[in-house]
C-alpha cells in the first residue's frame, strides 16, 4: 500500500508542479505604465516607472495568476514640465508624502474561450495617496512578437481601464483636469 501511494505521489507531483503559478520578471525597459488625462479640454499623456513587481502566471489555470505592482510617483512624467510638477505636488499625487502607487490583483475573470488573449477582467486593489479602492482592469496576455508559438518564457500583457481621481482624494486643479483618468499599461515579462 505504501508503494502504491508513493507511485501515485510520484506521478502526480510533476503535474502539480507544472500547475503552480510561475514567477515572471518585468522587463522595465520594454514596459510602460501609462495614463491619459484631460487637461484644459485636451487629452494629455504621462507615465510612471515600475518600482517593484511580483507577477505570477499560471498557464494551466489563468484564474490563479496574480499581479502586484508598485510605481514610482516621484519619477512620473507628462509631456509638459508644469503639468509634471503639478502632478507630483501636494494637491494632486503628493509624491513627497505618497511616493508610490500600488495595484494588487484579487481575482482574474476570463472572457471568451478561457484564454487571456481573448481578454479578461482583473479585479484588484489600487492604492493612491494612501487610499485603497477596488478597481477592475481589462487585460490581455500574448506571446512576445517574434517568439516561437511554443515559447511562453517571454510574454506581453496590456491592462487598461478608468478611475475617478476624486475617489482617491486627488482633488487638485478641478477646473483644469477632468476627474476621469484612463490607464494604459503595456508590460513585457520573462520567466
């Protein structure tokens, strides 16, 4: 009986190890955490670099994948010097008191045929200026361009969605900047 249990364990263990989420490292030079805002009725863009990331993708069961990303508010950039300085200032993101923004996923919901390339919703908690709110982002996952179809060691994903800046206490310049902020995140990761 003990030999049978050992044999079953030996047969099932590799499958269990393959089913576990696999850690992927962000390629910061190929990734962009972007945002779009409306400044004085004109669309403007900005970005923030990733400070830390913990990304695990379970290719056997994508709903068990997880993302935990922190961006550096102090290094935020927009196309305009004055807008960048205002963004980091006390009435907007207050980079001195709150130097990071963090997103931690809580659930992945697949669309279509159950593949992330068909799209998914990623629910999570977003923390801005010390205020944490639940958000849902649209997501898609792909092999990186130019890789072999069986090579899943390098992946690309895109996250996008919208948020209300007022919901996070970001109230500065209400007559110049609209409340809705669009997120547009492109990330490249490698196993």
